[in-house]
C-alpha cells in the first residue's frame, strides 16, 4: 500500500460535528507532511488496525489518537506523545518508546515484548493483560498504572518502580513469580 493510500484512510475527529471524518490528502500534501523537519502532529486521529511496522514517529504527537490493533513492530517512537491514546491490542514488539509520554493511555492487551520503554511516562496508563516480556522498563514512571494480569517475565523493571502501580493483581513479575494482590503501599510511603 502506498503512503497516500495510508494517509487517506486516516480519520480525523471533527469537534464541531462530534464525529470522525475521513481525511483527504493530495500527493503534494502527503509529501509535505512526511518530509517536514518538524515532528508529525497527528493528535486525535484514527489509525486503528493499520500496518505501520518500522515507522519513524520520533517526537510525533499522537495525543488522544485511536491506535487500537495497529501494528507498530520495530517502530521508532522515541519521545513520542501518546498521552490518552487508545492502544488496545496494539503490536509494539521491539518498538523504541524511550522517554515517550504515554500518560493515561489504554494499552489493554497490547504486545510490548522486547520494547524499550526506558524513562517513559506511563502514569495512570492501563496496562491490563499487557505482554511486557523482556521489555526494558528502566526509569519508567508507573505511578497509578494498572498492571492487572500483565506479564513482566524477564523485564528490566525494578520492584520499587512496579510498587507505584495502582494494581499488580495477577501480574507475572520480572522474576516469573505471580503477584496476586493489590498494591497496598500508600503513596506517602513509596520511594
């Protein structure tokens, strides 16, 4: 599929109508969009189910976008803004999400095996049933994140960071052990 066909499948949220509308780009507009020196600004768009393997979205803004079921294997998303985005069931295997802003995003059922999330902001993110096997979570902020039934086997994730999560019920910890209760450490006592 050529890039113009992909861009013309994008849906943009129309605040006046309160609905999603199909975007229409000319070849020139697509060229300008993809060859600008500034990072892409694609907030509140619908890219659900698209194949975006290996795409370069470094520093891109996808705030509040619908990315459920999208294939982003091996994507470069360093310092991308995915705050509030819907990434349910997304395939992010091996994606580079270092220093990404993923605050409040919905990642339920996403596959983040071997993803690099070093220093990412996952505050209040929903990571229920997420596959994080062998992921790099060094320096990640998981404050009030929901890690219910997540699989962290082999992940680089210090316990003190994991204990900031709202829920670890049913989570497979990096050691491979099952954590079967809610995090009970009060915020004021957390490191």
